[in-house]
């Protein structure tokens, strides 16, 4: 299994809703990432989990809450979002180069989020 | 300072011809990795090719090759024998501080490639 999966593919939510995005990988990767991508822009890093611990939080608003229940799963909990949060949310994973792993970062297909 | 610079917002290439997409980078770290990704309109970010800073030879993966010029800090992607399915956005990206385990991946602004029949 050499892929990263994300659910749902599309999500429409109101500003008062609570929803979650899910990401899963079975490649034994120990780093997992959330990126946000607006139209015609490059992806922007939101969070990185390394060995199931949050290692990078790029000053993301608290209405986005990441969770890493185990080494294969990564969730992004959404609450009280704003219309400007509408974007493509990409999950990615990689091995740990410090421990001799390969350096490639592999992405899932993304979740297209629309906030009304 | 911008870590990754892609100066070509858009490129056109005739089918079956080769095309070069430019990428320059900025880092003071001796240990870094350079990547190219393809993003079609569906949104998926597809990993194409990787070059490590200590690699002596240019990376190749099928029709993709990476022209790595370390002294000039450039990592251009060459696509040979272009196909209609190559039409997409292409991003150059870099990971640095790999020996300390830092896990950020910096992206350039992308180049939209259009293959003309």
C-alpha cells in the first residue's frame, strides 16, 4: 500500500458546524502533515506530527484542531470556520530522514472544503 | 527571502517536444532535498522526482529528469516527449535541515504547463 487516503473528498459546512477531516497512511511513515491550498496558490503548511507528537504549528487559528490518534491516522477537527477557510486541504506523510528513511513527501488527494 | 523561486507562471509546449521548468532555491543548510510535484486540475499533488543535496548525479524518473546545478542553486525539471496528460501545475519544493529532522516542505509558486496537440 503506497498511498495516502483522505475523507471526505468534498465537504460543505456552515459557520456553526463541527466537522472532521480524516487522513490515513499504511506506509509506516512517522511524519504526517496538514496543508491548506487556496486556488492558484502553493500549499501552505498548517501542522506537522512527528512520531505522533505535534512538532510544527504554523500559527494556525484555534478553530482548526489537529489530532494524531496513532501512527497511521491524522485528523483535522473544524469548528466555527469562516468563509475564507474554504480551500483544498491536503494531508501528506513521509519517513524520517534522520533515522535513515527516504526523503519523499507523499500527498493524499485532498478534501475540498466550502464554508458557507 | 523566498526559499523556492519559480519564475515561469505559465509555459506552453508542443506535444512530443521536451520542456524545461525552472526552479531556484535559497538555503544555507548543507543537507537538503529538492522535489518536483505535478498537480492536475483534480487537485492531487503527485510526487515526480527527488534530488538530494549530496547526490552526485542528476535524478531521473522515466520522462522526468532534474537538472541539478548546486553552485547556481538551481533544480530545473526537464520533461521529455511531452504528452497531453502532462498539462498541469508543477511545483518545485525543498526540505532542509534534514539531519535534524525538520519536516517542513517549502513550495514555489508553481508553473502551469499546457501541452499543445
